């Protein structure tokens, strides 16, 4: 058993499970156990710092994923069961030396992630989309659909917001095309953005939203909230909801589009259209011509 796993067991044994410890109390317990352990067996100072961070993340955050999530150079995290974790950095995929030592621990982290946005994932509903506190997109596929264990894909977004100027400077779009699109947004044209996974659809939509007049009433509809629309005071954000464990309570994109039409919108922004909701969008266009 790895040293971190041994220390994890010792911390659990000494914690008062009848009440939830504060972050400060947990850190104090971790430091005390590390000091006791280092008296029995020499632990270098740098290793103690790493162990302390790993142990805190295991109890309070997303375990071994936390360090990867906090690394701003990483844009994608791919977990294939208990196999080594893969990451995307600068457009290339790399295999890391990190992996979950047990399927049970990975499943605990999965449940922690989906519970954070009121989603449910289990054998009966083995596929779910969710998001983390920082806005990162999470897709989970559980067995029996996933044959090699829980599969988790985390798509991270840049901390600094990309603007149209950034896209022009990097050659992602020409000045003429940018000017045309800005005018189309201001004129309330219907705009569709399409592309493959990771091609920048959401990022581009966020860029275009900067040119929406600030006095308008905007309603956004998403399967999992990812849009970062700023500077609009009259903004309503709607998010779809999966069915509960009894199989009831689902609110899908189609339901949200229908109700948004009754909310006096000046614009409706739909994050993803890939099902029956396409019909409702087309009907909405026809009814407003």
C-alpha cells in the first residue's frame, strides 16, 4: 500500500465521524499524523508537503484529480477506469503517472462531482453530463455501458476570457469576418455555431455574446451550464434536469425552449441542439418572422 493510502487510513481512524471536521481541524490532524510518521520513518520535507496536499484533496476536494484541475495548462482530463489518467496539454494528449488505485475511490469522486450540480448517475442511468465549480464540463459513463470501469472526461476552460481581439490577434478569425459577425449579432440574426468536440463552439459563442446590446433580456438554455455571458443585467439562465432515481422529474432542453418563449425573451441562446428541440427552435423562428 502506498504511504498516502496508509496515512489516509490512519486519518480516518482518528477522525470523529460523528461530526464534520472543519478544514482547519482536518489540516491540523494531517500535519500531526505526518509529524508522528516522520519520527518513525524519515520523510523529506518536500514529500511531506506533497503528502499533506494529497491527503487534504482526498478528503475535501477531488483527490488525485485536484492537481490536474488546478493546472491551467491542462485543457482535458481523461480517466479510463483505474488505468493511468490521460491529459491534453497544448493540443497534445499525454499519459500521466496518476491513477485511481481502486474503482470504489473513483466512484466516490464521480458521485461527488455529479452531486455538486444536482445530477444523478448510477447503473440505471449510467450516462450524465455535469460541471465543476470552476465551470469545467464533466461527462461520466458508468458500467455496464463502459466495459473498462467508470469513464470520466473533464473539459476545462481558460481562466482568462477570450475576446474577439484575442481571436483576431491569434489568426483564429479575420477582421472582415469578425466585423460581419458583430453586425449580425447586433442585428439579431439567427446564428448557428457548429463543429467537432473541442473545436471551440462554446468559446466562440461566449466571444459573440460580448456584442449583445446590454439593455436586452437574454435567456440561455443549456444541458449543463457552461456559457459565460457577462455584462447583461437582464439575464435568465436555465439548465436541463435529469430524471430522479424514481425516473420522474426530467426537464429537457425542449421543455426549456417552450417555456422560454413565454418569458418575454429578446434573445434565446441554446447551448446545444442535438435532438427533438431542433423542431421547437425552427417553429420559434417561423412564429417570429
